[in-house]
């Protein structure tokens, strides 16, 4: 049978769509005194060269990207994203800044706050650790993910795995960072200052606060920080109840193995700089001759 075609009545307008139109968010100018920091905001606002550049840009061009805030129960607004922009406005002598006000709950605001700041450069390990923990706890309070339809998958998909997926890292990485929040502030600072590497810091986080205090005293007396191997043994002794002043001191007094200074150069990468007929010995010999010439040139430049 031939298909039936539906003829539109002349002059009759199509029925309006029942799909709701998205609400347009309005940018408003809000007094800086009405903008309050996000509670327990994990990211520091630093007085560095970058902040000075931002302040100069704000002074000349204004704030190009509006901040995001939500209404406070006690009045005013709680900043979700825009803490650095607000401080730049203060340095630039402005009284207000452009803000988008969004009426959302604390957990949704926490997730947005963390995600908007994790894209920044030079985030300290302690900041990243606290931020990951805040986001993970917010996701837990929100309940199971709605985009995972299978109950089995949803049960296995932990909140720290979700944080890792959003950040582009593994769930184990998130769990390791969150462990850093168990370090006492002095050890957290040493990790931020790169006096203690991340890998041993993950192990040291398992120590009790009392044991961590003992570790700080030992670090001060021995003027050395634990390696990964030393931290792993401390964690094991802590779990068995055998970590004390004597066992910790014996571990920390061990001579650390010197770091290897070997450098491996890929032959495939080097080949493009030499004729195909060159043997590995000829390539190596030529490289050292060039390095000798470079060193002599540096010495001549320094003596001028």
C-alpha cells in the first residue's frame, strides 16, 4: 500500500515544543565584601608573580571570566570558583566583580569547586590530597551514580574510582593522595617542599600521629628523610606494633644507596644525526668530542 502523507493545514502553526528551555544564567556585579570563601577551601591563594600578573590584567581589562557563587544562609554569597580572581580584584582596587549565582547544594558546589581548580598548575600535594578527599566524600553523600545502569557495575565502582576517572588517573592514585591527609602538618609541609618524595609519604601516612611525631624528631636529629624502602619497613613495624624510637632510629641511620647517574640515550634517536655507515663506537666517540669542544667554549666564555 502506498504510504500516507500527513498534510499540514494551511496557516496552522506547529504545536510548541514541550521541552523546557534551559534557564539562562545572569552575570551580576557583586561587592567583594559579599563574597565569602568556600568552607575548608583546599587551594591556597598565593601572593606570587602569577597573582601580580592577574591583578595587572584585572586592573586594565577587568575580570573577563565571571566567578561562580551560591547564596549563603547567613547572607551574602559563597564562592565556588573565583578565589584568585577576587584577590586580584582586591589588589587592583576594585569594589565589585562579575559573578554567576547558582542555587546548588553543598555537595554539587564542592565537586565543581574541586574540578575547576584541579586544572591549575603548581598544585601542592597537600592541596590535591584534600581536594580529592572533599570530592570523594561529596560523591558518597550524593549516592550511587545514575549513569551506571547495572547494579553489579555500580556496586564495584567506588567513589574514589569516580574521582580518578574524572581526573584522568587511577583510583589507586586517588587513594594514595587521600592517604596524605593522614600526615601531621609538619610532614605534609615536607612533602609539599619535596623534602620527602610522594612514594615514601604514602607509606608514612599509615603511621600513628605519635609515630609521626617520633619520625619528625628522628629526621631532625639525623638530618635525613626516609627513602621508600625505609618508609615501607616503618609501616610494617607500625602495623605489628614494633615501631619505636630504637627501631626507627636504626632504620634512619642506615646508609642510603646512592642514586644512579647513568644516562641512556636511544640509538634510534641518535641515528638521525650521523651517517648510516657510523658504528656505535664512532657515534660515541663523536659525541664526546663534541662535548669536549662545548666544555672548552663554556670555559672560555666564563673567563671573559
